[in-house]
C-alpha cells in the first residue's frame, strides 16, 4: 500500500472516532437532563413563641451554716445531742460546769446589797444635812460631801446591777444552744474536755438544708445579650411576681428534682478568670434530698422569643466561617440555601430568629445528595421532627 493510501485510512479512522465521541457526549447530556430528582425529607416550620431555657452547671450550697463555739471557759459536763441528727434553734447542745458562774452571780448579788446599804446611809445623811444647812448648823462643804457620797452610792448600785447582769449572761452561756435549725455534724469535744471562750476549734457545726441554695454559672456575654434583648423588647422577661423559675437535674442520679426553685440574685461582677457570672437559686428541701456540695444541672427560664422557629439540629450546616445555613425546598421543588441567625439550642433543635419565612420546607434527610438549584422530590417528615417544627 502506498503512503498516500495509508494517510487516507488514518484520516478516516480519526473521523470515525471523533463522530463516536460526539455521539457519546450528546447522549450523556441527555441522560443528565433526564436524571430523576433526588428524594429528600423535609419539615415545614412555622413561627411561634419559644421559651428560652439555659442549662447551666452548678453546685448546692447550704443556706446557713453555723460553727458552735463556747463563749465561756469551763469543763464540759454534758453533751445533749446525737451526731448527725436534726436539731432545733435554741436546743441545748452542751452544758459547761456552772459552779464558778453561780458563785460569781452570788458575789455580784452580795455586792449589790452592800451598795444599796451604803446608798441608803448616804441618802439619809444628805437629807439631815439639808435640814441643818437652813439653820447653818453644818457647813456648806459638809453638805456638799454628803451629796457627793449619795451620788457615789447610786453609781455603785448601778455598777453592782451590771455585774449581776454580766454574771447571769455568763451563767446562761454555760448552756451551749443551737443558733440555727438544721443537721449537726460530729462533736469535736466530749464530756470532761476543757473549752475556752471563742476558741478557734468549733465544738460542732450545724448546717441548714431547708431551704438550700444552688449556685450556677453563666457566660457573662450570654447574660448581657439576654438583658439587652429584654430591654429592646425582642425577648419577653421570664420573671413573674414570684421571680424566675429554676428546675434541677441531679448529676449523680440523672433524675429531676421534685421542687421548682426561684432565682434569688445574680452577681454584679464577672469572674476575671472564667468570664462567667454566678447566679443563685433557692429551693425547698424538706426531704433533705439535696446535700451541700452536690453537682447539679439547672434549667433557668430566661424569657421568651416571639416569631422564632424550631429547626432540627441535624438539618443545620456550617460554612468555614462558622455561619449557619439550611437547605430549603422552593415552590418548583429545587434546593435553596438560607443563612440563619441562631439564638440558642433547645433539646435537639435550634431556636432560629432570622433567615426563615413561615411555611419554609427545610430538608432534614438527603442533604449529602443535593445542592443549591438541584431538583428534588420532597417527602414530609413524620414523628418528632415534624412535631418540634410545628410545636
């Protein structure tokens, strides 16, 4: 075969391949245009008023705690309580030996009697001199001395009465009583032990458990945003006439606590290390279920947001800059991306305040197979997702 014949054969082969390739490309485009729409599951969202509830970590704190210390010196004669038992305010806990204090009271009473006798004599002397001075039977100096003696007698009587009061108080202090109601701990002294007034070591400690405090911490910035939202009217205050409700879950058991507490106060300063603010709630604790030092999770009502949407968390995606968005189904059954402004989480949902319209259909399943502009076959979700979005 000649060279010219070979070139003709090669050209014909190239043309055949090119035509075949073009045919395949056209066929592929047609197949892509005729590809079936992806089936996705969606929830339809409607605006609603949603309560803001903050889940915050916290610990229980005794509402009152008192260290019992002696106020007089002496030997412990009696201990009149059971360690770990409940005690009432004013209940006698210890009895200190009273012998010395009874003697001091007797001595003070005797001193009062002596002072009264001296005063009586000085009063009579002054009265006589008042009569004699009219006839100038005594000098002015003598009468003045009698008046001064009477005044000194009155002062001595007053001092003696004060000493009696002091002796009686010290005698009362020999009865060591419970300053507050609560549960008393272990005793650090026993009968026969010597105690001294205002000693550093407590004889026992009483802890009041009902009511009990719960201290929780919240990010300072979050609390500020809520306060700003309440001030602007975007958030309705959760406080009623009785205060803000607080509910508890005990970490050790995972169960809800049976009583609802009230928020008592929030600190006026932000912790410089953690950037948090301390909130304190007070709870009734009649069964003594809560003990000081327990870890709990507090759910604090922090207002309500109107015209907000509940969006399942699994439907929300994040861009590299952290902004949130969802895929929605348009009226022509194609996908559209919408940016969201999220207030906070609520259970398995996000509370969305901006970015959505009433009736938007948000894709919750099939997100990985679609993108903006893609055709889809929407199927309404059933179960919890649909209920939460319309709740």
